[in-house]
């Protein structure tokens, strides 16, 4: 079974059929190291749904929309660049385990550093989830979510992906305003916003709604449970008992999709 094989929320069967027939979903499952249908042809084991896009990997539809948006942003003096696109299960697992072992800084909801040794396992899980997704549950696995910055104002090596960079006066403030006004014209929206998402606000994270809306509907917490059970993930004993809550709060709870991007059906569509 794949992580996206079992729709759980209000849905539309024709959309699911369209997705099942898209070998990108199989690529998604394979690239996330998940068990999958036995009848997969070897040709479908290639992640051919991904394409290079300004230094990252994105789905073809997302890359095309991104390139069009980049051209439009450039005419307004913004050098829209991606700094993170598709991310594998293994990469997310490394990020998670490093944070869980105290090898990467831990920040609270106000971006203030926390002392690793002061936290119980439950608190550690909740803290990591403020800023990092569970492996298998990251929107970056989907290839249609992108972290962006303005390369006209700062070098990627200086970029920290913190709110102050995107707030008024920050190097990416103009980009942030531009995205709020124009991203929807190209199919993108910002899923992580103050008070609207379980994940902390990420003004750098944009999502290509025509694909991510359907993928979120296909997401299965049951499949995620199985995947995590089979992998060597730190804090597993603290994660699995509350996985349903984690998925509801950190995966499904996102900012509303702009009206112009909504599909004709479903609660998020
Ligand atoms: Zn992101």
C-alpha cells in the first residue's frame, strides 16, 4: 500500500481515479520508501514526475507554474528562487532524527532556542513538529511545495528561513507582499500561516494547489502509521500513540486555499 492510497476525508471518486492513474503517485510512494502495489511496472519506479527547476526538483506541472510566476515576479524587481523543493523520505528522516537527538537547534513557537535536555519525549515531539514534518508527512515529499526567497536581496548562504527575513524591513519583505498579492494567479498559496495552520507560519513555503489539494485528500494516516512502524525513527514510542492527532493538527490543518484555486468539490476544494 502507498501512503496516498487510502483517502480519508470528503472526496470525489473521479479525482481519486485521476490520481491513481498518475504514475507520479507511484513515484511518490517509491521515493518515500513505502510499500506499494505489487502490479507496478518497473518503468514506474523512476521518479519521472520530477524535473529540475532552478536547482531543486519539482513536479512538472509545479515547475512550469513556478517558472511562469518567476518571470512575472522578475518584472516587479524580485528574483524569485526556490531553496527547497522535493525532499525524500530519507532526507526528512535524517532531519527528524538529528533534531530528536539534539544534533540540530530546537526552537519554540517564537523561534527562541530551547534546551534539549529540559524536554520530555512528548515535548520534544511537539517542539520538532512546530518546524519540521514527520518523515512521510512532509508536503515537500509531494514535489509541489517550494520554499522560496528573493535572490536579488540576499545570497542563499545567508538565508536562515526565519520570519524576520520576510517581515517588513527584512530582505524578503517585498517578495512576501508580492506572493500575498499574486501567488494565487499562478496556482500557488501559502499553507502555513499564523493562527490558521498547525505548523508555525512559514512565509517562505508556497504550495501548488492544483496538485497539493488532491494529494492531501489522498493522504492516509493509517499508511503513515505503517511506514513509521517499519523505519528507524527516533521518538517512535511517543509518536505512534498520537499519530491521528499529529496528522489532524500538523498535516491537515492548513490555511484556506484562495477561492480562485478551489476545486469544485470536497471540504478543501
Ligand atoms: Zn517548506
